[in-house]
């Protein structure tokens, strides 16, 4: 066989094999990206059980602590809240350390440091985990930058108008609420809406479908009246 023909066959077979191996690799990368997205975190079974109040004690504890944190931030500065939390934690650990030392001195035991197991525990972040989160964050940042560039440079007139309407509505929201107030309302809705939706799922879905249909109809009519609508429909 001609050496040139043989090398061509070898290179083509390697290209086919690389293509076959690339597809599973791409699917694995997409699966890992989806598994690390914030949406998957919210849809995780632990978070779902928490916001649906499967365990009332656990959900109440998380909701109470989050509300206490947000209300504290609304009343004090971030530095004050962080300092008070760390001071409270330090007071607890120092008190427990002194208590155990007194008990060991009275009982003449040699139990050692009460936090020895925690001190010996490795709390360092592995480089692989750090790089994985950095790569995931970089993916979201690049996607956000690309989307902002597309919207503000008016690549699609309809999408840019949608953003303008949302920003206009946010000006009224910002005039009434500040950031902490919005976070408090979001925390309340996060723990209040899922149980209500679960009990009235059929009725809520019907109203959502009606609203979605009206919004899509309105946007379709608006798009037909815009100059770039015909060009966009031909491109699609």
C-alpha cells in the first residue's frame, strides 16, 4: 500500500475516533455546568424540602436565622453585624473552653482540649474545588458580559426594549424599597410561596398560563409594529 494513502487513512480514522470521543466529553461538560448552576442549587432536594417546610423545625430555624440576619443588616452596618456575630461565637467557645478546663481540674481527668477534633480537622480548600468554582463563576461572568453587550448595543430591538421597561420599573421599586428591604421580602416569599403554590397548584398554573398567553400575544403584536421585526423573522 502507498505510504501516503496509509497515512491518510490513519489520520482520517483518528479524526473519526476523536469526533466520537468529543461528543461524550462535551455532554459531560454541559452536564457538569448545569449541575453547578444556581438553578440546580435551588432545585436540589435539600433546598426543596427546606422551602416546602417538610421539616418545620429545620425550615423555621433557617427562616428565623435568615430573617434575623437581614433585619440586623437593616438596622446596623455590615461591619457591626459581622463583629457582633463573631464576638458572640467567640464568647461561646471561650466560655465552653473555660468550663471544660474547670471540670477537668475538679475531676482530675486528662481529656485534653475540648475542640481538639475540630482543630485537627483539615479546613483547607482543595485546589481542584477552588478551580472548579472559579471556572463556573468565569462562565457566568462571560455569559453576563456577552448578554449585556448584546442588549446595550441593541443587537435585538425587542430584547433591548424589554430591558428598558424592566429598568424603568426598577426605578419605581428603588424609590420605595432599598436593597435590604427587597432581600427581606425575597426571603419571606421564598419560604411562603412554595407551600401556597403546592396547595393550589392547579389554579395557579391556570392563571400563569393565561398571563403568559396575554404577554406573548402583546409582545408578538409589538414586534410586528417594530422596524426590525421583519428582518428578525426572516433570520429566524
